[in-house]
């Protein structure tokens, strides 16, 4: 995998052989860019990949996530728009879906650049301050790792760290997401929801249709809220389909 240097080296990590298309991936609450581990290799034939790494996690643990969502979205939009891509695809899961939407809004409002948007496991705005206080699903704790791969002490330490990170992310969502204005954008929107998600009914994703004046599609996939970590193929297939054909049959 080739890593390409970016001016926003800590926030935006670019990988790829130099396509004219890029998929920008936004991680969920309590996670980091490693949620998309292997995506650059799997999508290498079609697109470059940019992984968004917010503060407070992985190699940015020492930086608390306190950014204003609007300012963060503009910063990401500027960084992506300055990259040498003709076509931009934004991909976000759960919390990352809302951040991706905010970036799509900033790209259009500030730079008049359209992106195609893939939104997974997240209801559309408007949000209240309860958006960050949703119950934690049991399978949110250990992600895709095998608990047996670590000793009990390391597992407990990892669980405690993840719980603190998730709580911080949920508090940030509760503070920042209610300010997001739900206005329609001239961008294609493609939604995915899992059929056993305890936090979101598949039908909830239909609300995103009112926020686009262009193409909308919605798919239901097998799994729970964190299906993206254990079974990412539906999203990878959709991203590949959009990269090759620029559209989907819905």
C-alpha cells in the first residue's frame, strides 16, 4: 500500500496509486481510521482512499476531540478539495455518517464541489442533545477483534479505554450534532442499514431522501450496528460500484 503525503497529515491519510477518484472514509464513535483497515488495498483497482482520523484515538490519543463540527467539516472539505481528484465519494458509518454529511454540505456551500455520499447506520438530522446518549450495544465493545487474542488484563484495559473514548465521542455528538442544519444538497445519497441494528430501524434511513435533490438509494444489509467491522462487503461493493459506474440501480 502506498501512502501519499497530505498537508492535513494527521487528519486526512491518503492511500492509493493515484486514481482521479477517491473514497473518503469517516469512522464511527469510539473507533478510528483502523475501522477501514484493508480498504485501500481492496479498492485499489478503482479509487484512492482517504481515511479521516479524528482526535482522541489511536495515534491521536493525546488530542481531545473538542472541535466545532462546522469548523471541522470545512477543514476536511478544504483538505479534500485541494487534493487532485475529479470525483469524490464520502463514506461514513454511524457518527461518521453525520460527519460525512457535514463535509458534503461544506464542500457544496464553500467550494461548490459535489460529492457522492454513502451513509451507513445513522438517522438523518435534525438531532437533539440526546443524539449522543444512545445505549451502547453489547457488540460495540470489542469491534472485530477476537477477545481470545489478548490476555485478560490487556482485554480489560482495552475495554476500559474504548469505553472512555466512546463516552467522549458521544458527549461530542450531543454537543455538536444538534447544530447541524438539515438542508437538501444536490448530491447523490446512498444509504445502508443493518437488519438487526438495535439503535436504528432500517426504515429510519429513508429520511435522508428529503435531504437530496439528486439520486437516492437505500439498502438493508445483514448484521447489527457494527456490521461494517465484521462484514464490510456490502459497503465495499457499493463503493466499488459507484467508483466504476458512478451510479447504482438502487
